[in-house]
C-alpha cells in the first residue's frame, strides 16, 4: 500500500473557527481559541497521521486589514502558506453574510491557483435555509473544489471533510514522525496557553496588547515539578494594573487556569510564576516583535 501525504492551509477572516477546527481534528488543544478576533498570531501546524496517510494542517492568523506591524506579520504569515500547501480550506461562518474581507481573501486565492475547498463553519448557529443561501452566494464568487458545511465546535461533518482531503491526497512521504503533532516547541504552547487565559478574562484593547514570553522552564528536583517563569507583556501601565487585578487576583486566576491546561499538555505537575511588564507600543516595534516570537524569518 502506498503512503499518501499533503499540506493543507486553513484560511479565513478572524474568529471564524479555524483553530477550533484544527483542535477538533487533532483531538487536543494545539492552537488557542477565543471569542476575540485575531487570537492566532503565528502559523501553527497540526500533524494528522494514520497508518496510510499524513495530512499536515496549517492553522493561520485571521486575515484582516492590519493596523500595526504585528498585524502585517500576521496577515503575511497567513498568505505565505499559499506557496506551501497542496490545498486550502477557506473557512467562512454560516451565520454572517459574505463581506469585503471574504472578497479580498478570495481575490488572493484565485491568483494563487491552488485548489480551494470552501468550509462553511458554525452550521449549528443557523437554520438550514440560511446555510443554503450562504453556500449559493459563495458558489457564485469562485470555483471551489468542494463545499463542505461543518460545525467545528460540535464536530458535525468534520470526518466527512477529512475523508474528502484523504481522497485527494497524492502519494508522498511521511514528513514528520507519527507521534509529532505540531511544529512548535513546548515553550511556545505554554506561552500561548497563558495568553489564552488573558484573552478569556479581559476585554477591549487588552487582548490585542498582550504578548507572553516564557523566560525559563525546567524541572525542580526538590518538588519534582516543572518550574515555569513567564512574563506577560502589555503596552501601558493601566493595562498592567488590569492584568494584575485587585490584590493580584486577576494574575492569580490567569495563572491557575493556565497551569491546569499546561499540566494537561505536559502530563506533569507544574509550578507557574508570572510577571507583568510594560513595553510601550511593542506591536509596532520590529525588535520587540522578534523577541516575542513574531519574527518574519519564521515564515
Ligand atoms: N457555535 C459555534 N461556535 C464556533 C464554532 N467554531 C468556532 N466557534 C467559536 O468561534 C470563536 C472563534 O473560534 P477560533 O477557533 O478562535 O477562531 P479563529 O478563526 O481561529 O480566530 P482567529 O485566530 O482570531 O483568526 C470561539 O468562540 C469558538 O468557540 C462552531 O462550529 N459553532
Ligand atoms: Mg485561530
């Protein structure tokens, strides 16, 4: 039997459910998710391997009109996948009408000449009639290889989409070992899990202003726990106050929620220490961006 493999990018506007889909396929949290737009900031691989195939999914930052250097990095890293993949999953939500953002993305997809599957997500939120109207509208905009409605949250029809991808795979290498699930090191996943809790617990401009850096991560022989030190970067003093909270209550909540997720991921006991630092306007400073993991060289 021949082995098949391929690379598949997941593209779309922010908040449509790309990371939720990736995590559902992988059966574990690789990419953080939130109800805030622009949650994902880096490309993240989810490597799906069976005994006959390997599908390398690439989750991408939601494509939007960038207003900062970080935004530029995010959008460019999303589009950069068009040069790397065999198939694109273009994800749109069933419950929002097509907008300028979708049209802009479709222009790029048409130019890239890569097969595109339209994935209409969040079908659990709409009446079937609305879903049909949505499909009809998108079908007239460009030539999709397939159109697949799913609910990434509930898992409806996700296995059907995997079947379609499998059928279209070509003979190829197993690029990654069968037990490897992503391309990012544990440190990255740890910092993301902390950022996810900040996104979950804060509002307005804070989610966009936060970056998390893991300063150190090593086993403490005495306690037999993984000792992690991490810094949460914000852009203003007022934001630092919010993240710390009254008597440190917010930081404590972020820390204990993140610790639970990190322990689950590492399968080990964790001692997590977090600090908050202000770095004025880091989202527009090239050096800070690189320091916080948003480095152009990485795509
Ligand atoms: N009802 C419903 N909600 C969904 C579904 N898929 C995702 N969501 C929700 O949509 C929100 C955004 O999900 P994400 O997976 O973070 O979206 P994303 O496309 O990765 O967003 P960015 O990283 O910002 O581009 C979260 O609140 C999810 O719970 C779905 O199938 N149904
Ligand atoms: Mg995402």
